[in-house]
C-alpha cells in the first residue's frame, strides 16, 4: 500500500511515493530542475501560471511512476493523495473551471495598501481578535486589488482559491477549500467560527465566491478520469489531505500539539509554533493560522514567525569573511575555535530587508563589540551564527507571550541545522530539546493523506516510522543566555 504526496512550491513541484507500512519514500522527483519562472510585470509583482503547476506536477508524477515501476511497485496500490502548497496565493476561476488570470502568489506585494487600509478601517483590535492577523498582503487583499484594477476579470469570477485548492480541483473536479486555507487567506473569523461577514462586506465580496469547505484530513474528492489519464494514475484514488506549506512542514516533523515548534533555517528562517488557544500578538509581529488539526472545540493554531535575515548572513560571511573556497563545514570548525558568546562580539543579522517581528523596521545588519587586538575571523563567524539563533529566540519570546511554552523544536537536517554551533546555541538559549529528522514536504503530504484516508488510525501511527537523526539537549544555558542578553541590548538600542 502506497501514498502519493505533492508539494506545490513557487520554485518547483515535488512528488513523493511513500510506502504506508514503514514510512519509507521509495520514489521522489521534482520539476523544473531549475527554478520555475515568476512573472514580474512591475516591481513588487509576482505571478505564476497555474497551468505551469499542473505541467510540472505531471512531469514529477511521470518520473515517480517510472521509479516505482523499476522497484516493481504497482501504481494500482496507490491508495491516497495528499497536497501541500505555497500559501497566500490567489487563483481566480470561472464556472467552467478556467483560470481567468495568472495567480498572484505569496511574494507579490501589490496588495499591501489594501490590506493596511482594511486593517485601519475595520479596526486593528477587531482584526486581531477575529482574524488573528492584519489583512496585510494575504489573499483577501489581493482579491481587492483585482476588484479595483481588473473589474472585467472580477465580474467573471465564479470561485477564488489558493494554489493547493486549484490543484485539488484539477485532480477531483470539485472546487473546495479548507478552514486552514481560509484562515491563511484572512477570510476566517475565529470568534464566529465561519467566514468573516465583516471582511467580505468591507471588500464587497459575496461569500458565494468562496469554495465549499472540506476537512484538512478526510475525503476531498477522488481522481477524475481526465486527471488520471493526464497523470498516468488509476482513476478514483481519493484525495484526503491538503495544507499550506508551513503547516504541512510542521506536520512533516510531527508537530501537532501546543508547545511544539517546527523550524527551518535557510536563506530566511521560519519558526512555527502550535498554541492551544485562540490568541494573537497585539503588535502583529507574527501571523496566526488554523493548524492542520484545528477545530473550534480543540483549538490548534500555528503561530508563524518569518525572519528574513538568517542563513543569508552565513552565506555573506562565506563570501566576504571566510577564505576563498572554504566550505560551510570548515567555517563551522573555525567558528568552534571561538568561545560561547564569541568573546563579546555580537552581530544583528537583519540585513535582508524590513523584519515583521521588529514591527517592520529595517535595522540593517550590524557588528558590535569587536576588539582589534583580541578578535579574529573565528569570533566573527561564531557571532554570525549566534546572532541568527538569537533572532530566533527573540521571536520565540513573542510566541511565549501568546501562551506558547517551548519544550521541543523539530527540524529537518538541512541548511543551518547542519551546523553544530547553530543547533547547540538554539537549544542552549531556548532551553528546548531539538530533534532533527529526515523528511520533507511531499513526504509529509503523503503521510497526511494516509491519516485522512484512515490508513493510519492517528498521527502517532503515521509518524511512528519518522526517522530521527539526532537529539540536541540544552547545555551551557547560562553562557548562552548571557550572550543573548548582550545581543538583545544592542537590538534594543
């Protein structure tokens, strides 16, 4: 018995085939091999053609099925499909399911003024209490832009959907969404437990424009004949799971319950923590969405912190401070020669634009405490990694103010989490145990499909086979906290 997971990203579409009983990924592929194009007709715009997503999904599926055939796996044994997708995008379709315009994707910033105006006029307090976020640059605000600038397109819209909703519709023939999806589009009223009438009225949207709701886990439709023929799959396979990429990344790492955190640290960094009560940050420094297992009776909210200036600092140090040709492993070894706290050197890593958690301030990257007689490159390299970690801790403290008690951090063994200094610093300063796993979004989507199809009785069974690669327990906490407080004093100035 096998499960097929799709991860619809803005860079590529990835597919993975997972053996249900042992959780092993037996085939995986992604397309395109270079990053998918993003249409930018004006500065700050970012669009993609949803047909491109389907084309890449077909190519990835073809490759996975070819690998499966070589492994003597019968595609008739694929029992469920799960979908992960890039969040916050807008897809507009007509009654015949035709796409009316390219999708305005997550990194498009044209809708910011519309979201900010709604935030002010609906009332900041009301938005945070009901939507848990500012309408900001999310799907609802993007639709407001279309309504004003492309009225002919707006009049023809039958349904609006997120990228994952569109893929699910192409597979099943059913236009649908989820509560988690509506919350990431800033349409969901958490107080009323339904789409926000006030937000819809404010923007002049009829609620009928929203697709019917399906559960995150559960039957969302079955693979129709046209999609089955296009993908080379058997007709009738149930689609039983759908979630945005960050909630799905948390699921992939077995993060479901309050106090658990999923983290990634690439060019930018993400901390995604689960809380068990409807709550928000009064300064709107983080975003809050319905997690994959959220319900009104048992709230599970994902608090999402995104930090722009993380791994990009480490790569800058490699280009400009490290010896030419030095690998990241060699940089880690050199940085380890400096003591915890980098001998008093502190680096603020915020050199990649304005930071939401700093209330949209653009502080820039800065280096503090350098002594020309005692410090060298080892101190700078260590201070860079510690500074990145301290920015994570600063965000975690915002989450703690919302009621999140951090006990455990789950992450994949990738990017900055491959660095012992990074891992030890994060565990030491946060006091949390870090568990590193071998998984990715498409594998997580496959296991989510297994839960939704009832193949697994619960998430514990689904992730019992998740391969844990390492456990890092907090040590030298006093030294890390001292360095962090010094770092924070520079930030507060």
